[in-house]
C-alpha cells in the first residue's frame, strides 16, 4: 500500500529509535511562490529532521513520544504519494541508523 503524505506530516524509518522528520512541499511551504520555485528547479517535496532538545519540562518528552509514535513509517525504495504525485523514497547515506545524521535525511525522487 502506498502511503499518502502531505506538507508537515511526520515520518520516520524503522531504525530510528526516537527521531522523526517533517515533510515539506512547495505548495505547503510557499504557495504564493511555488510556481517560481518550480521554474528554478527546486524540489517539489523534501524532508527536514525535526530535532529535539534538552528540557526540564517532562511534558515536552511526553509530547515528543506521541509525535514519534504517530509518525508514518516509510522505507528506502518505497513509493509514496505526495499531493497527488508519486515519489520513490531515498534515505540519504548515513541516515539509516538509530537516528538521522543530517538535516535532510530522506529525499523524494519523482517516480517515472
């Protein structure tokens, strides 16, 4: 089954212990300038590692656990649908361990 994703959806891969990433799209991020961004060749969809921080507020960690639990699990090579278009999931090198290693851990490559 193909996962359907949208701007700001949370995603993760199976190996991530407690991390997740956020999906971004041109239509969601910059709707007024999406066409101009497409003309420049910007990616239509991307991810951003939704990092964490240390907090003395226990409820912060409770909220983070819920976000992690609810994040959509995707896998390298899987096909996903984002805003009506199909993409192949590509986990960037080094991001397939217990946590993402950089700010854009997963790419979406337009399916052919």
